[in-house]
């Protein structure tokens, strides 16, 4: 279905659209200049200056892009991301506005994400009705979290900016030192001495907005690490530890007494050894008061123990496939019962904490259903080991769904939440996750994080079509998180990844602190924050960043869904910003319409990849 949808959209992109812009009134337009790189007649890279305009009007979240010459898809993706980040910076709803971008350049084809930062600055200024300082210019891609990512051709772009009369040139953090003609050049000293232009490194969109407008956004103060107390899981952990230890004893006893060949025993013992390590990790986590992490380690351990248990049953039955029918029937019945419990709970959800836990329960039972379906397929194909492993995963995943249902009921208090009302919001977040994935895919084609993001996105669409809106929302947030982290890792050097992890940690802490201050226990966000700290301590910075961002995304998304969104940041100014209403090129709508094309609203090209699911084994 998605492939047909994609094909239709690509066809539509080739069809001229009858846009009536003559009557379009723009609330505000901001025009800026940005550097680009092209090749001269000798094939050498040279810098050129492009003109870009951003306009906003009341609307429905549509984003339109006009470029001359033609643009590549990543330019359109940058425009979509610019609108998204700018809306978050300004504390407004993206879907209350339409965004219009025009880009003109002397390059034969406009491409690359390096204009994302300046487009975001222009959009922030347009949303606020602010003027921008035309003596300032910047280059840098925009990341989903608002940081500015690295780009190429810094020297050529800086030279072109100086020749254009620019006084201050902004570059991404770590890119002021360049190599040109075999010489290492520090532009922060070279540019003032040779070109009369200051070069500054910037970290994020807030730095850039300040340099262009003099407006400084004041964020909530963050005093340091918050204390995450997941002791509300302590009794659950104790019970689960006892159950898992009993399972281990049963499995190891059965394995030791079996008459299997040495090679088969060695294979199964490897799974037991792996599970024993996770069991030990769980014990350490309990000692450290990390109860969610302990539950996650126990979940990982149980998958391996249960797999060995199922494998022994099959092997001791003489590898008779028919002997597995009873096991599969029991597992399917159990998972269906859990699914029924989840569906029965839909009408009983009360309050923010309960909704978070319910979303986790709904997503996990959906995943259990997927896994047992895969297990059946493997069985038909004669791939019994894979079938039994997926069956074990399905059963243990259903158990975690029961766990989150218990948490949902435990924290069910306050106003009843109508889950069906999440449909519109889930659709919005799905759209956002899809576009973030497309943007990431255009930057780097594919990697393991994008495989996972695509997997989660596909699941989210399936859940949405099945009217499981809470689970769809849950997976869409995780998909966007993984796409966002893929973009950041792509645009971040090893020297600054630690600062990016710290930034993600700080943002998650702020979101959690806000909920706690409002008398809410954000159980899921707190759980993922705690899990992130474990990864950070182990030096697994990629996983730490994922879970910090996931904690932040869930806290902010559910806050928004429950109508508790704040007013965003409050800007302050070191110099009064005046609104002149200058519409730039967009004051001529007929001229604009002649080359106007729909940008990302028609670029829902989705890049399907094979599903990879084992990464989800790490979380409860």
C-alpha cells in the first residue's frame, strides 16, 4: 500500500499544480542570503551567493518550495525540517501555519542540506515578524534537535561571503579551521586579517537567531542531573527476579540432564551463558537502585532462557514439528488474552502516567503479535530455530505488556483519557516521523539506525490502521528519535558527540522535571532516562543519546497531547526588533506562482528496507 502511495506522489510531483496564489496574503516574509558551492569553467569549486525567502501565513502545516534552478530532494527536506524546528523554537503549532520558501542561485542545480540552518533562522524571524541583520551570513545544516551540523566548502563559502560584503560569517561548531590548497587555515584569525570579516562558530539555532536578530531565547534553567527514582518498580523487580531465577534453574537442569550431542549442548549453553550475564546485570542494577534497567535486563535474560526451554522440548521430542503445535497454540492463546486485556483497558485510562504506561503495553502486545506471526512463517519454512526464538520473544514481550498494564492500572487516577481522541495527534506525529526519516535517508542512504527507524515506522502505520493510536504514537516517536540520532551522528564528529549526549540528557531532564513539578509521574520517560544513564556509564553514547531523546520525546509529546503544552521559550532582546512587513520576492505572487512547486508536502517518498528487530530486545 505504501509503495502505491509513493508512486502516486512521485507522479503528482511531475504534474503542474493549479495554485491560486494571487489572493494569498503572507503574514510576514524574511529574505536572507546564503552561500553555496558550485564549479567554474575549469571544474574548480567556487563559492556563490543564493537568495532565500521564508514566508508564513495561517494554514494547515503545508510547506511549499520554489527554487530556480531546480532543486534536489534534500533541499526540500531541509525546508520541511526548518519549518518544524522553527515552530518548536517559537512554541507554536506547525499545523497552524503554511510555510513558503523561495531559493534562487547561480548554481545549475540547488542541492545539499547546508541551507537548513539559515532557512530555520529566516522562518523563526518570519513567525515573529523580526528583521534580520543583512551583514550576517551562515552555513550549516539543521538537525532535528536544533543543533547546527557540519557542511563542506567552508573556505569557498567564506570567501564568497566576504566578497559579498558580509561582516560576520557563522559556521558550525568545529569548522572554523579548514584545509585549503594543502594549508591548514584558522578562519577566525585569517578572515579578519585578509577579508575584513569575522568568522564565528555556532552550536545551535539559538546562537544563530541571536546573531541575526539580536533576540535571545531564555530557556528554563537546568541545575544539573536530576534524581530519577524508579523504586515504584521495586516490588515488580523482586517478583520478576525470583521468577527468572526459577526459570533458569529449570532450564539448566533440563539441559544438563539431556542426551543431546555435545555440539548442540554447546550452542544452547551459549544462550544460557548470555542470559546469565544479563541476570547478573539485573542484580547489579538492583543494587544501584536502577529498577527499570533491572527489569529490562531480566527481560533480555528471559528471552534466552525461554528459547532454550522451547528448543529442549522440540529436540527431546525427536525434532517432530507436530510436537510444537501445542506450544504454538498455547502461546497464541496467551498473547491473544493479553491483547484482549489491553483492549479492555482502553476505556479505563485516567491521567498522564496511566496513558504513558498504556501506550507501552499496547505497543508491546502488538509487537508480540508480529513476532508470533513471524515464528509461524519460520516454522512453515522449516526454520525451527528461528521459529522458536521468535516464539520465545513473542511470549516474553507479551509478559512485558502485562507488566505495563499493571503500571497503567496502578497510576490510573484523574480524568479519563479518550484514547480514540489520539487519532489526529498520532497522525501528526506519524507524518513528522516519516519526514524526518526521509530527510535522514537522503543524507546517508541507510544505516542500522535508519533500518530500525523504518521498521518502527512501518509498525506505527500498521498500528494506526488497526486503530491502536497510542501504540502508533509510541512507535512514531521512537522512529523519529532513531532517524534524528542518525542525522546527528552523521553530522557530528567524535570530538563533540559527548556534548551532544549531554545536550540530549539536559533536554530530557528538563522535560521530566516539568512533569514532576506539575504533580505527574512520567513513568515511561523516567524509565528511559534511567536506562540512558546506564548506557552512558558504559560508554555506549549512541544508545545513551537514543534513550535520552526518547525520554524527552515521550514527555513532550504526551504533555502536548494532554493539552499541557507550554508557551515555548520567551524571547528577550538586546535591541528592539521592528517589523517592516517587507514581503521581498513574495510580494509578487504572480511571479512566485510561475515557478511555484509543492515541496515536501508531496515528497512522502518512503524508502522501505528489510525489517531488523533484534535491537528491541534491550528494552523492557
